[in-house]
């Protein structure tokens, strides 16, 4: 079995040019599949609110819910690094609360790192976490917890601000940074000018790695998915076919047959 992925390993991958491949996960069976397939990093994203809980934004998910889903994900991960996503207001109110909540992910869920959204504005929080030994994955650009402030899920184009955010999270000790909803040329400039790995989502091909929301890339999500999502499977369609066939067979008495009876 390959060694578990660590922040040090991700740094080595950036240096050697090996792409980092990450996915979100929220539960044991999907985490097990992704881990066995060779995914390097599993993020238990607060996108849980939207893809699992059916909410319109990520804002409502709680610390307890994130800890529960991170724990059932981490149980399945033998090699992938598991990162717990800090939900809205779990790290913005005070540094003390941020440390306590970040610590819960490591103590209670089996995650080995946390992610939080924001650049320069949260750099002191990132520094406080890394100083007590909590590895932090930063997240800049389109930060969904600020959806109302951004006026929707919008691509972020302020080159100077994005570069400054990337520099500040690196200086604060983040081991990597998610770049979300950023034009390719800006992501490339960031990737070329910082020493920590960049993991892109809707940020083009120049990043050191990529992450997608599992339910979007497997075709489980219904309704609109963003332009940057490529569907690698159509699981919703397959599941619907299976469920419809089951209904039909029970109703016409072809299930259960002898093979499925005692
Ligand atoms: O919550 C999430 O799934 C995320 C990824 C989209 C990076 O933050």
C-alpha cells in the first residue's frame, strides 16, 4: 500500500511537477472508492450543505455536521490526505474559537488538516493554527461563504488582490491553496510565484493540482453545474434507471424471483 499523503508529499509533488488530484467526499462508500482509485486529497467540503443537504448555499452547515461527515470519510481513507472544511463562522469570530474548532477536526474526525476560506483577511488565523501544529489548506478567489458579499458565485478577476492573498496565506504557513473561479492567466501567475501547491477548481490547467465536487463530476447532482465541471460519469441516470426497473418488477411480480428468495 502506498504511504499516506502528507503536506510534505504535496510540496514535493509541486517541485517535481506531478499533478495533485483531489476530490470532495462526504461519506464512507464514496471516500473508499476515491481512495482506492488513487486520489491524493479528499476534502470534506462545506459544499456538503449544497450537494448532500440540498441547501442553496454553504452557509448553514454546522461544526457538528462537518465533524460527523469528516469522521465517516476519514475511516475509508488509507492513503488520501483528509481535510476538514471549516464551516461559516467557525473561524471568523475569534482566533480562540477558530483554534478550538480547527482542533476538533484533528481530535475528533481523523482529518489531518483543515481548510478555510479567505486570503489576507484570515492570514493571522492561519498563522495561529499553523503555530500550534494544525496544517491549513487556504482557499482564495471565489469563496462560497462570501456569496452574498460577492453578489453570487462569480469569477474573481482582481489580479493584484488575488496575488496578495496568495502571498499572505503562504507567508502565514498554509501548506497549499485552493484557487477557485479565477481566470487561467492569473492562476498561472500565482502558481509560478508562490512555493506552496495551488489546487484549482474553475481556475484552469496551470495549477499544481485540481479538485472537483464529487457529486458534480460523477453526474449525481441534478440541475445546474458550473461551466468548469466535466462529468466523468452519469450516476444519477444509472441510479434512476435501476430504481425505475425495481418499481416495475415489484409491481409486475417479477421480483423477487426464485434466485432472490429462500
Ligand atoms: O466545499 C467545497 O467543496 C470546496 C471545494 C469546492 C474546494 O470548498
